[in-house]
């Protein structure tokens, strides 16, 4: 069994840590305040943006060696400075530490974002598509990915779509409360992934690394079916048994974190699926149905 560091043990990172524990690995969970991590995850208290804090904390785990690092940190703000601190500076610090680990540095997996793609025509996007972000979030992610380019096959990027799951049900509540609306016109494509599949994809890629498989440098982490936002809202209304969202002209109100959009594209997870990953929630229907079932029981 392997020793794995999850740097940024938050929403996705903690779920990944739990799955890796179930495989029998030794898992270290790094975050500023590691209190409350699941049983079995070894807590590592450090600030990813503070190199001295990070070096001191990681000295406690590097003696036994680390086989893989999952960098799944999230920004604590929606501004460019917050993004740059955690995705560029923080990743840079961890990457430098990983590179310094003897003759066999650990493989590093980084959770990036489909925000690096800025296509607006509803076209299909895969790992070979142009990355020309027009907003700071995508630009920071792309810059962070560039930090790993010199790791010579020892790093992998997983570009995640909009993450939803337990605790992220704002879209459901918006529809349930009758506050959702639909804009007329052509489809507005959305690309999602359930938290458990985001974590599962990371676990899958880590497992392939530990088995000696060679990974592609980049994978897109979205479910199997891009969905028109209007279709999702209508499906949610029907499943919840509430009135369908009205069609209105002009800008639609925000639909929540998992439905937030800045472009219009259909992302393909074909490469991830071809690598052997099987989605627990292949589309938004299975994922939101499970969340709705939980909310009804609570």
C-alpha cells in the first residue's frame, strides 16, 4: 500500500482521501485547520501559501516517503488574488517540495478547471482543444498548469467541470422555491461532475500511477452528458413536483455555484472513461436524483 498526501483536503480532497483510505493506503490530509478530518486520515496542519509553514509540516511526512500527491485545494475567495495565491503560489510550493524528494519524486495530480476553455459556440471540447481563457479564474488555472509542464511526465492535470453534491444543492433549492428562470434561444451548455465522481476520478488516476501505468498529462473531469441549462431546470422541476421555470427575456438570475457559467461549450470526458473510469453518476439525472432523495429524507 502507498503513502499519499492530499494537499487541500477540502470538499473534493476529503472525499478523495476517504476513498483512498478504503483502498488501504496511508493518507495524509493537509489543510490550515485539519481538525475534523475523517478518522484514519493523518492530519497535517499547514498553509499552502506559506512556504515556511509548508516545509515544516511536510518534514513530518517525508521521512517515510510519499508516493503520490493530490493537490485539490480551493480558493477562499472569488477574486484574482485569491485564485493566484492558492492555484499558482500554493501549487508552486508543493511542486517544488515534490521535486526535491530524492531520486523518485512523487507523482502530482492537480485539480484544475474547465474554465481554461472559453469557447462560446456550444462546440465540443476535449484535451486537445485551444485553451484561451478570457477570465481571471481560467487564466490562473492555466498558469498553474504551466508550473507542472517541466515535471517530465510526473504530473497530471484533471480539469473539473462544475462540482455539485452533498452540501451544494443551491440549484435544487432555487428550482424548488420557484426562483429559477429560463432564457429563450439556443442551448446554454453546462458541464458538471458530482463530488464523489471528482474524488473517484482522482482515486482512479492515483491507482493507475501506483500500478505503473503511464497517464496522459491532462484529463477532463465532467460527467458523460453535457446538458442544456434549460433542460436541467425543467427536469429538476418535474422531479421535485413544482412548477416549471418560466421563460423570460434578458439576463437570467444566477443559478448557483454548480450552474454558474462564463462560456458555452460541451466538454468531453471520453479520455477519462477510456482510461477505465466508470462514473457513479453518469449524468446530472442520477446525481441530482440522489441529492433530492437525501433532502426529502432530512
